[in-house]
């Protein structure tokens, strides 16, 4: 006659449930990261960017980037609380102004969007936007 070891059975069930919980948490975290909006700045200006502010017209969303070296890149996730386009203000290390407005378009409830600004020599800007 076999003796049922309840302790062993319960331990296996608890371990199985813990593994399932960790897997669910991992998949949920991965899914949420996949739908986040991302804003990226790349510096190809030939000098460091000392300060760059990027905002969304008509929204309280604004993002500050500091000390991005030449050839460097910085990224932030962002959410949108109102419809509008991006505007940019900032400075290169030599004091050259980086400025522009009405880039792209974002709308409340937007997910998985990637907006990218490339700062070129003389403070020029290249902008692209699309889904990740």
C-alpha cells in the first residue's frame, strides 16, 4: 500500500503556481513595454548637445535631454494626454540654437509609437515617426 505524502504534493503545487505566476508577470511586462511610446534623440551635430527640450503642443508632456555627446543617443518613453505635434528647443555646446516646431502628430491613447529626432550639423533637425 502506498502512502500519500501530502507535504510533497503541496510543495509541488506551490512551486508550479509560483512558476506560472512568474511567467505571467514576465509576459505582461514584456507586452506593456512593447506598446509604450518611445522618443529618441540622436546627435550627429559634430559637438555635444547641452540641452534639448521636446514637447507636445497643447499638452503637459515635455521631455528634457542633457549632455548628449556627438554620436550619442538618448531615449525616453512617453505618454500623450492631448492631440498635437512635437516642438523642439535646445542648444549645442557652442551655443548654436536647435529649434523647430510642428513635427509629426500624436493623439491621446496612442500606443507603440516611435518618434525620432536626429540633430545634424548647425542644429538642423531630421524627424521620423512610426510604429515599433
